[in-house]
C-alpha cells in the first residue's frame, strides 16, 4: 500500500484482504514513509491535493471528492490523486451523474495526456495503490470500487 484515506478498521480490513502489501498493523499507519515513496519513482503513489487546486477539467466533468463514502456526498477539502512516472491522474465525476469516473492524466505542464472513462463508481473518496498487483483501487460514493492498472495511468 502506498497511501490511502481509510476511515475505519472495517474498511482497512477489506483493503488488507485484497491489497495486502505491508503487514496489517503497518497498513493502519495509512502510508509508507515519504522517503520510501521517493526512492521508488516507478511506483504509483496516492497524494491528497486541496480541492481548490485542480488542473483545468475537460467539458462535462466536475470535481467531486467526498469526505465520507456512505453519507450522501459531503464535500472533502482534499482529493486523492495518483502520481506515476511524472503524470498526475485525477478522478473526476461527470456532470450528468453517471456512475463512472473520468480518469484524466496530466503532464508536468498540466496538459492532458490521457482521458479515460471507467464505469463503476462516482464521487471519489479514496485511492489505494498496490505495488504487489500494480493497481490502484479507487473508492467512490457508497463504497463503489474501480481497479485500474498502473499502465493505464502513466505516460
């Protein structure tokens, strides 16, 4: 596990069962040490960015990051963003409220390099990156989940 915003032991246990990378008690610390993350540039990591700092969004999308997965859609002050091989991938929701996320990847100049629709969740709450499976688990409203391969996030 690289980083996640887990809010309860039940959710931590669920993630541990399918994305067990570190011992369970290390997982409860919620992240690998920053130094360990920085030493692995080819590892997708999750960072939390203030919601008032998103890059330019394509038309028809909205930034909808929630603070709780099962309480309607209370707005969070931060959004999980995947950083991988110099690319930052944001999980935007659609303005028409479809149950999909738009995974929009940006280079260092905030230019879009990829824009992919992933059905199954909306209103992003949390992300968990697994070095073992080289996937990112994205959790949205009502704990709906999408799993994305790292290869879909890089350049």
